[in-house]
């Protein structure tokens, strides 16, 4: 299934998730203010570290559900088995987004699995959408 990283859940230690919830990460986010007509329209925070994203969703007053936007890769007109998972959480002040991956080897899929297992541990709802929703969820459309 596109976007699936659940097969990695058993590799994610729950104590690492609890530590991320409590401590987050020292660095790992870039804020971008989007303006329209000279007024702030929204603040988009691109989170570079999965542990910091987990800390944000655990400690900030987020609006539920958390969104997972699946953006499959396209190779010569065919949908690839690899792609990106965007995790989006919204507060009244900002939109937090983390880009993970699926279907690849390496760290990106592990980051996606870390976030999804943390969401499950926290008992938060997550809804999947396709890439058509990305700009709307980032409040850019």
C-alpha cells in the first residue's frame, strides 16, 4: 500500500518515543511566514527532525486530526513504490509539516515510522489524503 511504513514499527523503541515527547530535539525546524496583502496569512514550520515533530504534536494544542499526505513518486508515467509522506499538524498559530518517505531503504522511512508509531502511542487520530490536499492543509491555497 502506498505510504505504508507500519512494517517498521517493531524497530522503533517506545522509550525513544517517550524521550522525544519529553525532550524533543535541540534543532530541526525552519519557520516561514506567508503573507497576503501585507498581513500574515499563516506560519508554516518545516520540521526537519522527527523527534521534534513528535514533541510538537504531544505538547502543542493541535487541531485534530493529524494529516498524512501521500505523494507517490512517478517514474516514466508510472506510479512508483517509493514516495513521500507529509505529516501535517495545525494549531491556531502555525502549521507544522514533516516530510518522511516510504518504500526506500535508509533513514526516511524510519522517520515516518517513528512519527506514526508515536501518533498511535499518543492515541491521536490520523487521516490519509493524497497530494491534492497538501497546499490546502498548508494554508497556501
